[in-house]
C-alpha cells in the first residue's frame, strides 16, 4: 500500500482555490478511480495520465488506484490537474520521493506522449498558491513567464513529464526538441479561446498605443466639446455618452480613448492579466497586460456575455474583460434593455456578482463605459434639412431604450454634431495629438493621486459623494447652480455627486486647488447638455506638416 500527495489549483471565477491531490494504492484488481467533484474534462484525465506516464518511460502501478481531490466540496474543472495527478500516482508507486512533492503546486495538462501543455488561468492560480503559503510551483514552460510575475514564488517550467521526473529524482534532465522550427507552437493552442481578441475588440485600441502605432486623436475633425469630454473621462475615469448623427465621429473618439489613459500600475496589470488569462484572451508572448484594455461587443450581445455567465461556474463577460479599461457600446439603443440594465450594478460597485446553480462568483468590473447612440432610428433627427421621417412616438421609444437609472450613472453626456466642411478640410488646423492630451491626463491623475493618497480610491469617479461634500469641499458658492438644479428636479442626489466628481477632474486638468464656479458650471453643462456660459479650455492645435517642395528630398 502506498500513499502520496501534492497540490494543484482550481479556479472559481478569477480566483484560485488550492486543491490537495492525493493518490492511494491498495492491493486488488487494477482500477483507477477519481473522486472529489470532478467535471467531465477532469474525469477524462485518467486516460491521459495513464498514457503519459507509460510513454514517459515510467511504470504504471497495476493495483487499485484512488485519486482524491480535496476539498471535495469545491467543484473542480479543466485539464490543469493532469500533471499533479500523474506525479501523485508516481509518488504513491515510489517512482518519486513522496516527501519531495508534498509542498509543490503543479499546474498543467498532459498529452498522451507526456508533453506538458499550457492551460488558461496560470497567473490567478499561482497568486492563490502564493497566498496559501506555497513557495514552489511547476507550470508548463510556455507559461513560466506569466507565473514568474508573482513575487516570492520559485517557478519551474517543464516541457514534458520526463523532465519533471528527472528533476524530482536528481537524474539528468532530458532535452525536449520543439515541435517545429518557424511554425507557431501548437502547444499554445490551449491558452487562447478560438476567435478571442478578434471579434471582441480586445486587440485594438490599447495594444501598441504607447508606441504611437495606434489611431491618433488629431485625426478627429472638429468636435471640440466631445474631445474635451473624452479628456475629462480619461482623467477622472468618468462614464461617457456620445449622441449624434451617423458619421460624426463617435466611434473614432471612443477608439482613441484607451491611448490617452495612463499606463496601468503593477497591481492593476496583475488584475487585468488574471482576468484575460482565465478568459483565454492573453496573447502568447505577452505575460503582462500593461495598457488599458478595450472591449467593444456587438449590439447583439446577450446579458450573459456582458456581465458573465456560461455553463457551470460563470466565466468573465465583457465588463470584466474591460476591467481597468474601456467598455465601448456602439449603437447602445440597439442592445437589449435587459442587457443594458444589467450594467447598473457593476457601474456603481466596480464588480459583478453572478449567481448560478453551481455557485456564486464575484468578478472584477471597474471599467470606463462609453455609450454611442443615434438620436433616432434613421439618425437624421438633429440634422437641419436632412429629412428625418421618424414619427415622434418612434423617436421617444428609441431614446427610452437607455433607461433613466442607467443614464443617471453616466457623468458626461455630449451631443456630437455633424462635421463642418472647414473642419473636415483641415482649414482650422489639426486638433491636439494623442500624446499631448495623454500628458495632461497623466498630470491630472497625478494631482488626484496626491490628494487621494492614503485612501482606497485612485480616481475622482470612485470618491463617495459624502467625502466630496465634507472632506474635500469646493470653493465657496461654487455649487450654487448645482444646488438650484437639485431643487428643481433637474439633478438627482446621485447626479449632484457625479457633478462634484467631474468638477474635481476639471480642477485637476486646470491645475486648481479645488473646483470653482466655472468648473461646476462646465461639469453641469457636460452632464445636462444645457449651456451654462462656461468657457471651454482653449485647445492647442498640432502643427500641420508642410508639404515637400520640388527642391526638397522626399
């Protein structure tokens, strides 16, 4: 009779739970039993593990074998337990020293030939192991860089079970040849969900923005107010609604928003990387997401695809994939009312709690939401002489698809007007570049960071209204206009708090110590769309590149 144990990790949402993998051998008819609430893919590991052990040159025990996964009350899923199960079986059969594997955490799928294939969710799994006090983990070689992001953990990357057995028995480590030179590594297939990063918009916008290879804000013609709203949204992480006719530049503005957001901090990068790793959307070769993600789901998306769901335990949805980044809902009124109203809770809380029969999962969802909408089904309602034929009742129903409680959570509501000929032809010069706006946003975030140091908040949009009214007060008399709107019913209590937050962001952008009456008036104008006589900041246009003459090179 032999017994051995080692550890692995199962994922519940984007959080890991350390699981003890126990193997017990007893005399009797050769059989392999797996217990501990495994799912279908984990039950199939019995055949994968047996073939991998035999093809790695080790002896498979011809006894009654029982493998238990503890705690048994936690559902286990996925193929990441294969490596731990194989080593635990070898430890029970005395193929390796059981004492040497008791404090190891092993994560990886086994091929029938003994190769160790990568699985999704390595970063949150290793984070859970580190929190539980484990200091050594074994992962597939392709994901060793991702696991090494966790401080205080020694990471061993292996390419095959043969290599791991050699390390545990102090034997020479065999060299494993790569699959094929000049071809993509087929072993990385398990890391990516088919189609990930293509249809969801994650691969656009944020990646490469820092290198100047993405779309530039100077390409947007005109739209002075909308550009200001975009800058304010980035500086304070405020939600934004862009309403206007088709072709005015709403999508162009939204696509350029991630590039003016500050780079993610180390903690934010780990949070974003963990979510994308679990979802299978972490690009190979990029173990750490350093820039703000950008997710733009199609308007046919269901509520489950937005907030999270799926069979069994819920998986991250669009709001979690946009965590610490931008969630852009183009043609917002075309989304189902049920899907849009499901966003109300994560917009306030910064996370989403999804309950299913298999369990309750808490997923991170602190994102910057940008809505784009047409004024009516045909889009020509606000254009002069454009011939809008939509009846008034149809226009009201169309605009009512964005519910009042949802719009009350949107700080900035801007009317994007049609582009004029002078702006389109560049007669007024190009607008400010992404780099210039991003620099001002970074300075405003730095001012806010110094003010909020020692608090749990990092941006103005996160500060509770009570704190803004008592701890950080506006200039005397600055809130008079906002208080009048509150008394008239033009603002709700939540709306007043959001006007205060935008006012602080405008003060940070302007370099003020605290908001004055002009900042509050501009914040009210950006929220209600009613002109308050507040002057807009004067933009600094980028120089137009001169054309080369016949006597110049190029």
